[in-house]
């Protein structure tokens, strides 16, 4: 399970990049089941990466990437205060995950602008432009343009993609569109399964009465069955890549 510390993104609990991420690391200890992303706050540091550098120096090989949340920071992703973090990621071969939406400070176009300045850094559009079909389509457009132009290394994750009434939908038009796009460009390795905080229903009971673990199982089962129905000839390859192989390769786990 790949996790990040939400407290470091909340101003009420913000303890600094070093202390906040260190606290998250202490929660999980040496449990190899978990891999952590280091949460970054360029809005607080004005681009000073000294605490992130100290974190990685103190805890080598404990963090597998960086996480930035433009909405929480109220700062556009292509703000130049993000550049030192992207350069750090480039030098250390780290992927960068961004909370993404269709528009606004977390808009996929803003993230794409930043990614183009650092084409060697894998950039993940978390939630594939959260906010419904139109927002997902905008994210898929960015994904396809990056593949066409070879000007950014864009990935997408499927958390909160094609959901209805707080649960994953049976039919998945946005998932189908991004898989078809990936297949067109031989880029199936750029789609990641994900669930968000932590199981897709924010740890709460959904309206239908599912417990968090049940909702998680439903996320897996409905995505798997969707792939089997729509891609019968290569469903096993697609499932293996999306559910685990792509993440294992990208994050080095």
C-alpha cells in the first residue's frame, strides 16, 4: 500500500515537511507492507527543499516519491515554487503525484505545464482529473497529448473515476477511454489502480451500507470484471499491469 500523510497538507496540523513526514513514517515503522510518498508544501517553503533533502538523507529508501496537493496549498501546480521539488525528483529518480481536477489550481493543464518543464520526471494525475466525466476527459486529453508530443511523462490513477452514489460504478466509460488511449500508444504501463483515503469511501459507511473493506473489495471486483468484459483477449495482462505491475515498476517496490 502506497500512502502519504494528510496532516502535512492540513494547515491546522502542519508541522513542517520534515517533522510531518517523519511522523507518518513512525506510524508505519518498519512494516514493509507500506511505502510512503513524502508530502511537499512549496507554498510554505517558497521552494526551499532543505527539509525534504534532510528527510531523504535521514531516511534513505523510506520514501518512494513526492506528493503535492495544489488545492490544499491554494497554489497552481505550475507555480515556479514547485520547480525545486521537481528537480529533486529528477535527480533522485522519484515519481511525483499531484492531486488533480479538471480546472482551477489543481487543473490538469497546470500540472501538464509543470511536467513539460521536467519531462524526465514521472507525474501522476491522481483521480485522473477528479470531478466527473468532463474532468476525466480533460485529464485523458492531457495524457494523450503528452504521449503524442513526447513532452512529459504523464501517468493517471483511477481513484474516484467512474463512481456513482459513493461506490464504483459497474460501467466505466472514463476508464475505457483511458485504457483505449493507452493501448493506442502502447502506454498501458501508465495507468495505476488507486483508492484514495484510504479505501475509496473515506473510511465511512456509504449510503448503501458497505463497510470500508467491503467498498474496497467492490472497487477491485468491479474494475476487474469491467476489464474482463471489455478486453477479453488481453484482460489478464491489463489487470496485472493496472493493479500491481505498473506501480511496482514506477515506485520500485
